[in-house]
């Protein structure tokens, strides 16, 4: 375990990726352990079947190993894996749709609703404000929420988000921008209302 | 990445992993707290960013180390399985690429195809029961075969005393001796049957698709392989007719024919056409042979005349002592008898230990004259 941790520190994602492509099983295992959790969580935001989602993430890794020779050398590993998971889930959902088992739209819908970190809040004013902001956030269209999720929970840059959502850079950037403008507007309105109520 | 001193917007903070870590798990690795307190304006921004993070919680159901370990194991197992499969695929492809395997596969496919077409063709042909097919299948029973290649009718005498007048271009297969509970013969072409009576051993004639069952009677069957119809014409007695297929299926009714009734079987449609008045049917009327027109009802007729009638009817030659028989007259009815029976009755009527021998179509009567 310690050995692996130290290796993780020594090798960054890019180096591990190169090792994996060369057939290093250890590199594969390290990347698997590093990203499995994060990928399953992302999959869970796209599809409600958590068992299937785990299989799906495992299949993504399996494919990575089997087709390692034909993979690109220069990828952002995390973004590549997230994008693979997303593509796979969308594909499975489309297949289900063909067999009439699912009525979901052609593109995967971001299912997640953000919640409030109650545990970190001690005062009521902050709690109220966080709740208001949370309501505004959850009113966002699914795609904008997904962009926010990828940006602030997975620390991806706009380039990477664009790849994952299968849009160009400008679209991804607009998606995030529009989300932020909307939130600020909505939240300021809510704050105004709140202050008015408090002043009364 | 921007220096944190240049952060002007909430988004800048939200995108900072270190900041998020500080906010969410209160791990102040990079001295965020101290940095925030440096500047009141900063504090306001940080407070706002904090609020954003607080409102943007996602379920944090982290998987345990064990769960991740199991998942990794599963992935390796799946990889092994797929690698084995792809290896087999490669082996199959390599096998396919070797010439001989392809040749064998091609031969196999061709064989399968030809078998299919053969059985299909054969199944279609099975509509027509071929004499040679039937007889071939029964070869082991020790069948005798009489083929009439001449242009005159031939007489065939069977072991039970029945006689069959075989028309030209016809053949008859029959056992040397009838054994078992039935008598069975196979006909291709045309023949007039006179069957000796034996209710315990019914007589069956298989002709093309038709089975004719009789006990003792005379009738004619016309069943040429190259003709579309099978005809059965009854002279005396009772005849039951069935198709080869119908005989195996009990639900199909037999058709019963009485004297001077006929049956035409259309081989293509497997349909029966019963003709109750043979004088109306032109083709039947024209085909009536001399034997069927000749009367065997004799009233005080000279024996020589009777022998002449038989000679005509059966296309045989009868050698008899003409002088001894000059004054012999007989009254007898021989209509319903096969040829041997007819001869036997005549000899018996003449008396005086008269007898006959038969060798092909040559019949010799041994007698010292009538009483």
C-alpha cells in the first residue's frame, strides 16, 4: 500500500498513462483505484442504476486495457475517463430506447440535484442564504448543472468539459457563463427579498 | 492558473481545488484562513464562494477501499476473459486463412446445399410412387419379375393359382411363393388380374400410387409410369382401392368398386374419380381388351371351341388331342376363374384323369378323351 502511495506521488497521470499503454499492469491498477470512485459518482448523476453504473465504469477500464495500443498518447486522463463513461452510458440508454425499455431523451440527462451542506453551517442566516442559492441552482437546465458539476466538483477546465459534453469550446464556455449569470440574477433577487423581509 | 491574490470572482475560488478542500473538509493546507483575514474585501468574496460551495453539495457516498478492490479484480477477470476470446477469434481467423480449411468448409456447405435440394426435390417427387423404387426396396424378398417386351399379352401364373395377363410394355413383380397373411404384387403398366379366391389371404396390387385390395375377383389395372392416370376396371367380384399414402393414413376412405365400375386416379392431384358406368367413358370403352369382352359362359360348347376362346383371351397356345375331344361338349361358367382354375375345371369336367401342364404360354392337355 505504501509502495503504491509513494508511486502515486512519483508518477502523475500522464506518466501512468504512458506506462499503461506500454502494458504496465500496476499503472492500470493505480489509475483504476484513483478514479474508480469519482467515475462511479459521475455515472450515478447520469443514470439511476448504480449497480449497472459500476459495471459500466469497469467496462470502460477493461476497454482501456484491451485497446491500450490504439489509445492516444496525449490525453487528460481524468477527462478522457469521464468522457468514456458518459459516452458509454448514453450508448446504453440509446440501446434501451431502441428496445423500448427507456423513454429518456437521446442525450443523457444530468439527474443530480445539488443539496446543502447542512453539517458545515452553524448559523441560521447562512443556512437560509445557502438554501435560496441551492433552489436557484437546481432550477438550472440539466446541461448547465452538469457543466457546473464538472467544473467545480471535478476541477476540469472548459476544454475538458467541452470534450466530455461533446460540444465545442465556445458552447461549453457559454453553458457555464449562462449558468453563472442566471444564478447571480436569481440569487440577488432572492437576497433582495430576504433583506426586505428582515428589514420589516 | 491565476495567483490567488488576483482572484476577483467567486468562480475563481470555486475552481481552486485547494480552496474547495479547505471549505469542505476544513483542511487548511495552504493557509487560506490567514490569507482571507489579510483583506476585508477578500473576506467578502471568500464568504460568497463558501456559500456557493455550501449550496452545491453532491452526494458523497464514497466507495470503500474493499469495494474498489473488488471492482478492480472484476475488471481484471473481464480483461482475461476478453483476451482469451480474442485469442480464440484470432485462431479461428488463422484457421480460416489456411487454404485447406476453407476448402473443407466450402465442400461442407456445397454438400449441405445439395443435400437440401435433393431432399426437397425428392420430397416433391415422392408424390409419384415409382414402381422401380418400390420394387427396389423389396428386393430382398426374392421377387420374380416378369417384363413383357413383346407386342402380345403374356400370361403370368402366380403360386396361388391366380393368373395375370400382362399387356405389352408392362412388368409385374411377384414373389415366387406367397407367404404370410397377404398376397402382394407390384405392377407397372397394364394387366388383367384373375385372382383365385382366398378370403384369409387378401390380394394386394401396388400400382403407382394405388393399392388395390381384393379377395377373389377379376379386374384390370392400367398404371404406366409415364401416364398421368391410373385406371382400375372391375370385371367380377369386389375391389377396394386406396392410395399408397392413404393406406398408411387410416382416416382416408377406401373406395369400393363393383363389377363394371372403374376408377381413375389422377396422380398429380392425388384425386379419385369413380366411374360407375364404364360404357359412358370413351377412353375406358376403347381400351377394353378382348379378354374382357369374351364370355366364359359355355352352354354345350365343343371343348375345342372353349380352348380357342382361352387361347384368344390369354394369348396362349393350347395343345390338346383333337381327335379324342371331337365329340366332347361342355356346359360350364368360367368367368370368375383365373386361368389355372379354368383349365382345372375343364379337365375335371372332361374326366378320365385328364390333366394339363403349363410352360410359359404353352399349355398341353393330357387326356384320353371325354366320358
